[in-house]
C-alpha cells in the first residue's frame, strides 16, 4: 500500500464510440520519482551567523544517506549581507526525497530549502 500520492501521465483522445473522451494512463509515478527526473538542483540557503559550531557535521549527516542521486547541491551562504553560491558536484549529488528536505529545514541557520526545476 502506498503512503503518498501517485501521479498519472495520461493521454486524452476523442472516443468515437461514446462521443466523449477517452483517457488512458500511460505512466504512474510518485512525487519522489518526478522530482528525481525533472528537478535541476536541491538548493539550500544558509545564514552563517545563525549556525552552530557543529553545523558542517550536521549538514554532512543529513546529506550522506541521500547521496548518489543526479541532483547537485546548490549551497548559498550568507554572511554579513554578502552571499555566494557553491554548486557542488559528485560525490555531493542527491536524491531529493522528502525526508532529506525536511531534515535540512531543521538545521540551525538554514533559511530556505527548495527543489529547483528551472
């Protein structure tokens, strides 16, 4: 039994027999599968003044179980009104699962977590 929504990719065409429309599901996918396929990056904005001394270790612990995906981590760091973005590549590519996003949101100093599609 699934505990999450299931999305259907469908084809709609005229139904000559009934005079209505015919809908045929061509594919089903979970939100996690769609994120993995269509997203471009997992973006994290961190305000460094709000982090704790153990932040790097906490961040690594949060990321480690989700490594090996295809999405790079875009890490934006803010300090004293200045910011810069690091786009991390392999081995820091991620599977964008909801558990990862939720865990990242709880880290001290994290201002924003998003999955980018553009």
